[in-house]
């Protein structure tokens, strides 16, 4: 009996989903204890953001995100022969740092909803969301700095450096928004995506490696794996931002186009020199409503932005696996990492 | 020949001023190298904030603040027999963390000027100021995490914990602004000031102690010294916010009253149960212009808020010195720390 590619993908998807579920059950208690240590109303705002409390402070069942980053920490530790159980604090710290950026990004982008709930700034105000994000960032770095694990100090320095890179990525993103449709190169856009998304996925893998006691070259290879997989992830996310099913994404159709986002497929299309590129640039010059959104999505497709993004995502994943093979020569030991990478780059929601 | 108290104070003031000047010349190069390591436009925004560049990116002579916190780090290290030269990185990290809070506080309070220049958010926008502050916070913690000094990891954890406390203080401050004039107790207000101001001055002293290789009880005593001195500092600052000379403060007369701030002397007055308290509460219910500001300042005075703040500042300083004597039994070795504490609580601008 042979399995089809679709069946294999479905199996892998189920495996990754189970892995993420296990990660949440392992990491969430540590993460929650940490969040609950926040003083005063910072605690309440953070618990709301994670979905563990409603705005009125009553308990909620919560949906605190997919836990991809903490899963990468644990899987990277395991792939290098470490004990994932000893890396739970690092996994929680990475997830906390990720959520600090979400809190601030929502303020900066004025996003009204996150995970199908009103964003924290809409409920508690902009100052409260800024300050709670600040506290979560410091708390993440504190968790690592206080961890007695011998790799903790290096991990803390690495996460701090990563936060600086995330900030640079977010800053570039804001700057690009203000530029004209043809004034952002694909190269700039890729560098921005690497800083904004790739860096933290790379850091998650690097922290797992550090906690497994890996050598610096293995840590660097793990970081590169996470970065490349992160860029593939971003490309797929950008495709979903244009063609994702609203019933799955919880966002209106073509949400990124409505917001005039210069996402990777859009910039690839705009810089393609095609007739469709000029059409897209003209559409991006005005407001984008229902019919115009469909025309813009079609122009991205005809200008080759969709194909390029899919192809480039595949290229990045291939490069990611090459880096992974440097860190873990027997890829059989890196099954969980590969499942996660496949999962985030195949999901269609 | 005897010197008068005024002469002694003037001498002490000159000593402290010389000490701050020396601190700047020692710490600024390290701080600047660190700030210049920030990627992309984060670097430019941070250099502007520190007064090292103008908004157009041309060099400026700069006035990057009084350097009280880094001076406390170096003086604490010296008082405990450490080499201040080895604590320069810790001093720069504390100053960087302080400036991260200033950047975000200016956004939150919508302050248009800082150090007689337009605030960063008015020049570069709110998103840029938020993200640059985030990067500066992470960079401060990274500096410590990467420092090879044996105390660096503990120092990094301590600074991260301090940032969480600063955030809690800022959050309380924002919450108090929204409450009615009689709905904030003096106790709550003191706890807020300890978190918002005392914590970082305490942390600066604690980091100096850690870098001198001090034991945990000495570190704790140094922290307590800085906290108490910090609270005295805040009380004096609050008095200046009401009675400071505009030609010295660079702010309009009674600036804190105009802004309806619930500063410590104001809350002491409001909660005094006096006739002047009721008068002040009535004034705080409406807009405060020229004549009303003078009446409000007079009401704070008659309600005892001014005397209480001066007396309480003196009490806190006395407590601070007791804590200092626990860490440094021969107070002669702590001359710089005492000069700094006297300086910040005697300044009349």
C-alpha cells in the first residue's frame, strides 16, 4: 500500500498539530505562572491578551496562539540530544517575547482584533498596552537571566539581540507603508521579513540548541534553519493575507490588500515590470473596496507575485533543511522540527 | 574658620556636579557606541533622543541628561571597594534603560518637549518612538547579558525585574490620572513613586554593588539606599513641578498643576482634610489657567502639602543613609554616594 502526497501531508499536519498541542500543555503552565507574576493591572491586561481572562477579569478558556515558537525551542533541544523538559522556561520566554511584539504591533498598526477578540489597546487603552508590552519584554529576558541552566546567560543575550532585530523589522515595515507603491524593492522587503519574522523563529531554534549544550556552529546552523523556515512561513502568511478564506482567517477577504500592505507577493508583483504591475500600482494609489480588492488580487496573480511567493517559499524551505542537516546530520532525529516547518508552510488558513 | 551650611551645600553641589561631569565623560562613549549599534533608523531616532544628533541627522553637541543613575552605579561600586572602571557597561545599561522609559513616557503623556527639544514622537511619530524604546530596553539588557563580568547575569536579571517594576509604576500613574481628585490615597501615591522613580535608582546602586562583588545583603542595602534617596528625589521634583522657577525648569510655572498631576504634595494636600484641601479639589475639577494655578499652589501650601513633602523627603534621606551604613559601615568611603544623594534632593531647579 502506498500513501499519496496529500495523505502524507495530512498525516504530517496531524502530527504537527499534536506536537503543538503537547507544547501548549507543557509550556502554558510556566508561561501563565510567569504572566501572573506581573504586578497590578499589568497582570490583568497580559492575561486578557493571552486569552486567559475576559476584559472584566473573569476566567476564559483562552486560545493563546499556535505555540509554534515554543514548539521550535523544544524540538530543537530534542533534535540535538538535549532534554526538552529543561528548555521549557526558554520556550515560555520566547512565546512571551513574541506576545510583547504582538501587543505593540497592534497599537502601531491600530489593529482592532487579534485571535477573534478585541485587541488589548482597544479594551485598556494605548498607554496600558504599551506599558504591558514593555513589562512582558523585560519579563521574558528576566526569565532567562534568572534560569539556573548553564546556557541561560547566552540565551538571554541572544533573545535580547533578537528583540532589537524584531524592532528594526517593525520599524522598516512602518517606513515602507509610507512609501509609494514602487519605492520598496523586493530585497528590502525580504530583509524586513527576515528581521520581523525570521529572526524570532531562528532565535527559538538557537535557544533550543543552546539548552541542549550545542556548540556555537550548531547553534548558528539551527538559527539559520529557523530564519529560512520563518521566511517561508511569512511568504505563505502573505499569500493567506490575499487569498485566505475569511471563514478560516477571521479577517475579511484580501485583508492585506484592503490595508494597502506591501507584503512580499505584492512587492514581487509591483516590481515585475509587467502590465499587471502598473495596474496594481494604480489600484494601490486609491482606496480598495470589494470589487477593487478582487481586481488587485488578480493583478498580483497575473504579475507573477503568487507564483513567485510559492516558489520562493519552497526555495527557502530547501535552504532551511540544508542548514538543519549541518546541525543534525541524521535528519531522522529532527522529525519534529521538520514537521513543524512543513506545517507552518503548508497551512492554507 | 568655620563654613556655613549654605557654603557646605554649595561645595557639595560643586562636588556632585564635577562627579556627574566625570561620569558623563566615562560612560557616554560606551553608551554612544551601544546606541550606534542599533540598526537602521532606530539608531537615528535614539541618537536624536540623546541629543547627539538633530532631527535631520546632523551632529549636535547634546545634553543627554544629568547622568545621576550611571553616577550611582559607579559610586556604589567604588564605595564597596570595587573598580568603577569595570562597571562602566552596567552604568551605561542603566542609563539606556532610563532613557527607554523616557521615550515611552513621552508618548504616553503626550509630552511635546524633553530637555528643551521636541520629543522623539513629535519628530518621528508614535510608532517609531515605541519601537525605538523597545529596542533600547532590549539593548540595555543585552549589554549586561553579554558582559563577561562575573556579576553580569545577576545584574541583567535585576535590571529586567526593575523594568517590570518601572512599568507597574507608570501604569499606576496613568490609572491615578483618570481617578477623581479624592480617589488616590497618599499610600498608593508613594507606592507608585517608589516603583516609577525609586526602583531604578535602587537598581543602579544594587548593580554597582554587584559589580563590586558584594554579598546579597550588601546589594539589598544598597538597593534600599537608592530607593529611599529616589523617593526623596521624587518629592523634591514634585515641589519643583509646582514652585520651580520657569527660567530654570524650562517649563511653565506650576506645570504639574496645569496638567492636573496627582503629584505627592498635591495628594498630601488633597487628603489633609483641611479647608484648603476642599478648595484644591474644587480647583482640580476645572481647567487651571494662570490665576487658578497660583490659587492651587497656594492651596497646596496652606493644606500642608509643601511642608509634608519637604519633611518626608528629609525622613526618606535619613532612612537612605541608615541603609547605606549597613552596606558601607565606614560612611567615609561612601562620600560620592552621599554627595549625589544630597545633590538630587537639594537642587532647587
